[in-house]
């Protein structure tokens, strides 16, 4: 690897060729302010806050977009640079609503932090805030364009990472804006509600629709029996809302916190993740044995479902008909569990805590009412639960661990790994292998499908039959696999797709500041949870076995199809 030697603020630095000045400065422990820059995305160099002076150059240069050169001399701090940065920031603030105390990003806003770091105590420019309408006509995401700082992060992630293109830049000069095509609401655009734009927005211009008051109202209603389910990825990320390190496992503390909030029962979505594996695994076997449509593609990720419905409706027959674990749980809560506990499903209020904004949209889909009622009443993101706990004065970090309620809180390690890319595939392989062969699987860790890589491929030998599989995370990589399926290439039998980069650990509802380093730590925590479980195979879950014996009958049976399976609709 060729190394480049340079000086930054008279500090000798040696970095690989192609490194930006910004990253080289980080190596030297020198901080340069940024706003439009995000470590996991292409740079746009639009905010002009990372300007530096290069010896021999007349103009200041953006450090995020300028590669290092041999013997380059860089200055990051002098009166001219500080003045240029302050002027750029003041111009942004002059066109920004000063609603910090009531903004959803208060104390987590990058613009707010920069104003403090650059010591902005007054704005010398005339205030000229936009007066554009708020877009909240969908169940998942709210856009407040008046707060937009035109950094372009949301556009980059929507186009380059997800290849959806629901939002773009438009107009020029003072009219320059970020918007949907023809200024339509997100609900009428190509948006799949993945929330990746929410994750990368540095301010409060785009965020999840807040449903916390609906949950407070239900908890305070004596006529409602309020139960909550928590997705596997939450236990590896919720702690970050309370200052804990990324990847801190807070499973038990989370259970105690939810009980303290007043939920009547605290259950685990991992239970229906195990159930999903039984149904989905049997569906795959049925397709293999009966010349069904292959490859079969997982259907757990609602942003991915929205994507294929809008962009590849001709391939819908490849989707598993299984509902997501969230929706399976809601259907069973209002049938099986309601009967078991002799509770009227009318009084049962099901809350989900998910790492995902698209789950809000999924819960509102008209297909999701096979129980005779809306399967899931409210979906909260990780961030929303964090806000509720803080509002109630509950400090997660100091709580004693609790245990999930039974039976819908009993789960396995296979259910836990649903929270990360490759987890659904690995969990399915653990079960499918043993169902087909009748043999105990000695090594249940399918490491070939793990990691943050965009597309992972493997070939699995199941009793002499080799099955080619693939795993994709992010919609850009899903698109690549779908194009292969359309062209007849790949010869896959089973494909897992997760909408968000890294899977649910990188979901659009996860704590702000999520990047690849954070995802890696959350992923490690999920696999640690799996290792610590007494049972690590879905078909060994005793509560799931009892569910089939007492209620469902058999996988893919009549009752299973009615409650646990669904259909998808072309929406191109």
C-alpha cells in the first residue's frame, strides 16, 4: 500500500494514498468540523464547514473532498478559516427555525452542536426561514423542510445506498431545495419508509412519526390490556439512548423498564421469529419438493416488501408468504394468547418496539388484520421507547434485569440473530437441515452469511443436496440480486433480503449516530446473545412446539395460513 507523507498543522502524518485531508487529520487527532459529511456515504462537500488552507493554494479547500498529496502542508485553524466556517454556519442558521427546545433532535442535533463548538453567539445575517408545509400524511415518516440544511445526506442515502430515489434536490440558488418529485407527499412517492434518510439527517428535518402518546393513553386506560413485544435488535441498541456503549446488551434491563412503564405483559418478538423459521422453512421445503417458484425470498423486512411491490412487482411470486415476526405476534396475541388468558381481543392493545420506521407502515397495512382486529396497534422505534423511559424518569442503566413473560417470551438463539443481516438465513438453515436429515447439526454457526458485506453467497450441503443461497442487505444490493433472478443467473434456491444496511441493527428507527462501526458492535452483541441462549434452534423452542400442538395444528396448515401468512400487491 502506497503511503503519503504530509504535514497538518505542523504535525507529520503518514496515510494511505487516496485518503482525504479530513480523515488524515483524524489520524493525527485533529478535529475538523463537518455537517454534510457522513463516514459511510460518498462526500458532497456542500456545507463548506470543513474548509482548510493548503500551502500554495489561493482558495480554501473542503477537506472531506480533497485527497492528500506527498509533502502537502495543511492548516486547519487560523483567523481566515475560522471566519469562513462561522460565516457558512451563520448563513445556515439564518435560514433555520430556532425551535431547538421543542425539536425532536434537541441535544442530538449536529447543527446545534456545531453552533456551540464554533462559538456562534449571534447571527449577523437577516433571518429568512422558509415557510414550507410539513409532510406527515403517512404512518411512518414526517418531513419538516423548513429545518432542512440542504446537506444532501438524505438524497445520497436514498439514491446511492437504497436506489429508491424518492427524494432529490431541485431548483437553484435561493430556491435550492430537497423534495420529492413534483413536491408530492412521501406517501405518493417511491418512498419505502426505510428511514435511512432519518438516520443520516443531521437536524430535525425528517424523523419518525411519534406515536408515544397513543401508548401512554393505552397504558392509562383501565379497560385495555396492554402488551409489548421487543424486536431482537433493540436489546443491542437501546442502551445507547442512556449513554451506554454501542453493542451493550440490555435485554433484562429493557424488560424491567417496560414493566415499570406499566405494560401488562412483556413479550419477545424472538418467539415469533422462531415461529417464522418453522413456517418459512417448511414453505421452502415444499417449494423444493413440488417444483415451486424458486428462489424463495424472505419477507420479514417491510421496507424490502415495499420496494419489491413498487419496483419489481413481477417477482412477487418469489416472496415467502410468511408475515413478519411482528405481524405474526400481533395475530397470535389477539387469538391464541387472548383465548389462553380469557381476555377479549377487543381489549387487547399490542405495542411493538422495533428498530424500523417501515414497521409503522407495515402495521397499518390493510392485510394485517387476520385476527379480526388490527394485528399490531402501535409501533415504537428504539428512539421513541428511549424518550418514553426518560419521560417516566426510568434510567435503564441502573435497573435490575427481568425476564420476559411466558409463553410468548420464550425464544431461542436463532430468533435473536434475526436482528442482523444473515440471521434469518442462518436460523433457517439450522432448522431446515435437521428437519430434512433427521440428524443433529454439530456446527450450527453458518459464518459464511455473517458480516456487513452487501451480498454474501454460500452453498449448503443438506444430506447430499447442495443448495445455493444468497444474503443481501440494503436495497441497492437487493436490486442487484433481483436483476440476477430476472435474468436467470445465480441459480439460488433461497435468498434473504434486509432493507437496511447491516439488517435491523442498522434500522431507520435506531439511535442517532448509527454508522458501520456502531453496527459492527451491535452485530457482535446479537451473536453473543445467541451464544448465551440455552436453546439455539427454532424448532426446539418448547413454547412454539406447544403452540402447534394446542392451537395451530401443523406448519402451513389451515390456521397457520389464515393467521401467519399474507399476500403482497403490485404498486408500481
